[in-house]
């Protein structure tokens, strides 16, 4: 079934839920792979929903879709219209990921009911209704338009079920990309799973991990976890940054001593000891009090907002909602220092949020809150500050010197250039195709 596309390129079918103009964090990994794959002899064929639930909208991202790419869109049926109606949300409301709620009070009883329904009737996730029609569409497409390799990327992990079924029907090699863990994801415990539903989640996960010809993930610790769950042939290709996204000329540095976080701060990323250390310094250091600003860009869970308030830091906070990717990069570049709290969950060792690489690209000092044995240490290296959330003394020391260091942090980040990462992916695709 494989054939060479026009111009001598091989073809790879990429099945992805997140695609521009959707601007959720899940967009960037495969958008950037798609951008650079033609430079390595691969034509991307992207299959994505025609009417997805939008996390946010950023039309500017479409500029990264290369002319060589073929994008196929198909309608998807999702339960979120029903969910919004049942819980009293507006039809155009943007749904938060990872159970993040910005309004105080926590989930309502209706949201708890909806969570139970989602957990036990939509397995592995709310996009499961897209599996059967997608298999039918793509099988017909592939008969007329052959490809060399199939790639599925999750979450949502229901997309892997499409890849698995297409592999059975076509014999094509299949790569499953785990941008996020499945049953090891940080909010899995917040699902209201029955024993039957939990068992089915694990059964489907194991089937994907054992049947895929290759499994890709974004960190070394998560690769170990996937192998322990039964995965074979696991490769690590981290997330990265695109040099063309770094603002030029550079955005001017903030006059304030700004500590900036870009992206969502869920309840599991709260860092009470840091808020306390910062509040203590504002009390004891007049210059710090007059210049400090904690700028939070993106969603902030109500529990984190409360934690900041309890610490006495609220008056130093500047809240900014969702911004475009280009604007987010400018905020990073303006910052005196960048804040990177990782999740306080069992799988934290492998947590490498995509923004860490963009943080690195703008060459600002980074304050990371993470365990000392986490993969993030391997990425940040000795140039940046990493503090364990359970070490308040180290937290206070870090805060004491936070704005005393150079405003530029130099480190070699070429390994995380999106083009170099795509070279790794192209080599992997060629290897799978040739087996």
C-alpha cells in the first residue's frame, strides 16, 4: 500500500484531535512536526475533527501548516453540548482541562454527576464516538490514497483506538504518541470510575501499548512507566521550541521584578510554600515590595487563588487571561524570571510541560518547583534554579536571590529545536517503514 508522494516524499497519516485554529497546548507538538517533516522527505496527511471543542482560538497558528501538508477534516460528535446544557454553562464557554475551575466553591453536584457519566460511559474519553466513523472513513481514504506509516497522538487516547484498528485492517505500521500518560495522568484519580470502567481503561491502554509498532513519549520517566505497563519499542522525543516563534527584535525587559507563569495552574500545581516565601520577602524588603510583581497568564484554579490570598500575596498579583501564542512568547521574554511549578502527583518525575522549552528559548532565569530526581533537571541543567516543594528553607533561599542573578540565562538548547526533534521523528518513521 505504501507509495512515494509527488516530489519523492513518503507519506505519514497523523491522526490528531488538536489542530489550528484550536490553541490548546496539545496543538503545538504535531503542528511543529508537520511544519518540518517535508524538509526530511515526509509528506504529512493530518486527519482532525471538523468541529472540535475549542480550548481557545489562535488563527495565527495556521501559518505553520506547510504547503505540502494535506489536512482532512471530518465531523465529530461530542457530549459537551449536553454537558454545558446540563451544568448550566453557556454554549460558547471554553472548557478547562485537568479539572481546573477558576470560580470558587469547587464542582457542583451537576458537574459531579457529569463526571461520573463521562468516567463510566465514555471510555477511554469523550471522543470515543469518533472512533468507528473515523476507521470507516480512513480505510476508504487509504485505499485510494496510500500512506507509509500511521501515527496517532493522545490525549485524547481514544485516537489510538483508530490507529490500532487501521493497523489490523491495512497492515500498515502504526506509531502511538503519548504526549500525556493514560491511566497515569495526574487527574486520573479525579475520575469517578467504577471497578469495571477502571479495568477497561487499563485493558485498552495495554492493548495500544503492546500492539503499536512503536510508542513515543515526551520524557524518560514516562517511557519507563509505559514499558512497565507493557509497551514495546518505546522512544523518547521531547517537546521543544521553534526559533521562529522567539520574538525578534526582543521584547523589552520588565521594569518590575516580574515572576511570570505562562499557562494553566491547576490545583496540583499550587505551591503554598513559595507564596509564603514571596510574601515574607515583601514584608521584610522594602525595595522588593515596591518592585515585585507575580504575573499569571492563563487559567488559575480557585484553590491556587485562595492559597495566594492566604499567604498575603494577592496585592502583588497581575492576572492575565488566555493570550495568543505570540503574545505568550512576548510575556516570557519580558519576564525578569519565569515560574515553573510541576504537578504534585505520583507521576511528577516525568512531567516536562511543553512551555519549559519555550522558557529556555527566551533565555530568562527559571525557578522550577520539582523533585530533585525529576526529568526536568535533565532539561534545565545547572543554569536554572530547581527547588523541591517540600523544602521551605531552600524555597526561601531561592526567593532571596531570585532577582540578584543575571537577567539572561545561557544554556545550549539546540537539542530541543523543533527542526532537530523532527529529524529524530523522520528517522523513526523511516525505520518503521523499512521493517
